């Protein structure tokens, strides 16, 4: 059991910085894939389903990898696990740039997911250990802002790279960014100094039961269902917003990528703001998550009924979708880490994120398939609205119970 934190508490801000950078750089290419998907679609002659499948490939291994990473993080230092994971991402993206066909590209992206499995729970656990409950939501929001931050920078840069040098060059840039982030984390990060008691010897069967018992706890209902629905909406926006703007409003790929850039930037602000709000909310940490669902429903309805082609209005709508569609993750991760027992924080984060990964794998190709068979995105956005409404109904506000 951990008893004493480090005697240099100001170092927590350094930890927060490198954890955020590691997150941003590890997810840079995958989060920016939608921004230059149009160029890949034309070069490789892909349909919407195949574009969605590229994202699914990168998210396939984390279904298991997040559980493994979470368990390793409860036993070993985050420095090596997160750092090496980022280097695996870099190596796999480098290999992706030399893929000779679509299937080979899918295989490389599966390997990307192996490395990426460590970034999410590793960075979250490092922040949760360095920050007290009163600041944890705010700190977690900053750290989780790394994902839309990386996506925003990718949306601003990768389409230009792809337009001028081809989609392979975009993958090379993503490889270099992930490499720099991994090396920085390995060099800078240090775990907090704690006094520990020797743990009791526990059988493998008992340890497995102890961890899987998290699934039966009532509080996991809100965690899992809200995560699944919101992550589905998030990836629907990330992957298909650019293509939708191009198809529905005849916006150029360049301007469509700028619209996604605005959404990602708003997501950065949303993750910090909503997480900070969750620290102070009188209705509990889950209330900002519930609010995000309602706001997303409104934004997606506007996306469906909007008739104007005004770029200003499209940018404003994108900012709304980004703020809530990406911002929910900050308070959600803080919610998970706060409910879990300290000795199972890593596994709880890995478990919740792994279940989210199932939705991440299935939703992009499913949403793309719906577009392909109907010829429009009306069914795609309508499905997202429906599952968000169901999530609000199923996860009504309730008294928070800590998992024991």
C-alpha cells in the first residue's frame, strides 16, 4: 500500500507535460487520419468502409493490449512501458509508409495498436499518482487533451504533407513525431517516491477474480456504457466529418481539414474545461459527461438539418461538436481512476479503455458501411444520435459508489 508521495510535488507539472506530449505524439497519425483520408481514398481507390477499417486496424490490438498494459502498470514503472510503446508506434508507422498494398497497410496499423496500448492507461496512471483528488480532474483533463491536441496539429499539417508529397510522407511524419514523444517520456519521466508495504502473496486465480469483479460493480454501468457511446460518436466525427463536409456542402478537402482542425482544438479546450468543472461540480464528476451527451445530440441534429454552406457556421458547429465530442474524455478518465481502488487503478483504466476499444474497432467501418449502402451520412449521424439518447436513459444520475 502506498503511503508517502514524492517530496518534490512541483515535479508533477513536469510529469503532466511529458505525459500529455506522449499522448499527443502517440495518437498523432491515427487521430489525423481522417484529415487526409480524402487523399488516401483517391490514391488507393478506397470506399468509406475501407477508410473506417484503417482506424479499426490500429485499434484492434488494444482490446487485449490495454488489459495487459494496465496490469503491467500496476506492477512496473510507467516510464519504460509508455516509452517503449511509443517507439513501437514509431517503428510501425515507418513500416506503414512502405506498404505496397491495402492489406499490408492494415497489418502495419495493427502493430501500431500494440504500441499505442500503453499510452492511454500509462499516462493516465502517472497523472493520477502525482495529483491529489482536488486537482486530479483538471490535471487529467490537460493530459487527456493530448489526444485532440495531437489530432489538431495533425489536421493542420498532414493534409498539406499528403497533398504535396503523398500519403506515405504523412505516415513518415507520424513516425517521427511518435519517436520524439517516446524518447522524451523515457528521458524525463520519474515515478513518485512512495513507501510501500510488501504485498500479500495472492494466487493467480484470486488475482484474476479480484480484477474481474470490477465488472460486476454497479458503478461500472455508467463508466462502460457512457464510454462506449461517446467514443463511437467521437470516432464518427474524427473519421467522417471531413468527408461529410466535402460530400454534403462541397467544401474542399483543404477547408474540410481546417474544419476538423477547429473541432480538435475545441476538443483540447473541452477536455480541460469539462474535467476542471468535474472537480467542482455539485452534481458529481459524472454530470459533465452526461451534459456532453446532450450537447452532442443537439450538435449532430444541427449537422443533419443545416442547409447553409457558410464556412463560419460550419466552423462554429465543428467547434461545438469538438468541445463536447472530444472533451468528455477528460472527466470520464478522472471518474474511472477515482472509483477504482489504488492498487487496481491501472487495471481499471485498462479494462474500461479496452471495452471502449471494441466500439472503436466496430464503429468506423460500420458507420462507413452505412454511408456506402445509403449513399449519404443521414443514417450514420442518426445512429449516433440514437445511441447517445439511449445512453442518457440508461445512465441516469445516481450516487457515486467507490469500487472496493
